[in-house]
C-alpha cells in the first residue's frame, strides 16, 4: 500500500488585499523596506523579492506598486524626507514666533528624529540613487528642509544688511553637517561618552546664529567669484 509523505506546512502568507487597500499595502512595503535597510545598513542589498518575503506577499504584488528597486528607493527617500520635514515644521511651529527659538527647535527635532528612527535615517543617507546609465542621481528631497530653515535664518537678522540666499544656505549647511555628524556618530558609537545632546545642540545653534543676530556691516574680504556665488544644493 503506497503512502504519501506529509507535506510541509505552508509559510504564513499575508491575506490578499481587498479592493481599495492598495495604499495600505504600499505603506507596508515602504515600512518593510525601511526595516531591511536598517538591519543591513546597506540599501544595495535590497531586492523586491526580499521585500515581498518581509511583507508576506507574492513578488507580483510588489511589482504592482514598484517596477524596480530604484523606484522603491526613490519612494522610500521621498517618504522619509517628507516625514522629517513635517517633524521639523511641527517643532518650529510649537516653539512660537521667535526665529532663534524656532531654528533651535528644528535642530533639536532633527537630532531626535535621527537617533530615534535609525532605520528611516539610514534610508535617507545610505540609499544611493543612480540613473539608468549609472550616474549618481541628485534628487532634491532635502531642499524643503533647508529652504524652510533658510527662511527662519533670514528672519533672525535684526541689524545690519539683509542676509542673502547664499549666506543663509551656507549656514543651513553648517548646521546640517554638524547635526548629521551628531546623529551618525551616536548611532555608530552608542557607548561613547557623548556630551548631553540638548546642550550640544544649543551650543551649536548659539555659535552659528549668535553672529547673525548681532551682525553689523557686511563682512569684508575678497568678493565672491562666479564659482562660489551659486548656492549649494542639498542632495537627497
């Protein structure tokens, strides 16, 4: 009498999405990809099939939303930068009307976001986008973050000549690079004896913004050349 070997239990699968639930599945895909980048620290290891396994759906379900890993990474970066921008704006608005206080609140919110959301932060900076011919892409996801910061910087100057766009953007970049360093180093070396984070952020803002508040005549020195006149742009 022949016997049939027992079949192995099937892997649990996500229930098929009902009509109108496509947006929910897309959000699950983005959340799963974020977790995967956080675990690996390298967006280059991301594949659509691996994301499908993480979500618990067939690979074809992923392709309905993203036809390539590059398309998924573009959506990931856009979502995470939009989330960061909304977080900083909320912190600024809650700080009141003083432009220094608003800028300080933005800086504190940036650092908290990066330290508290390492997966999202990794997506923003570890996922390197390239074009079809292999050239690094330069999407402008970060521009909203720094354009809003620049508005508040220009409002800070209460004396002396108005702050031009280049000066405001350079100070924004000084603040960003410092904050990014604080976040990145704390994530990489959590056991190090770091300064109190609130104290460090306050000191950073005071040192960079203090001279702006009390600015007098325009600074002296060699005129800006054509090469330096163009304001730098933030790469996403």
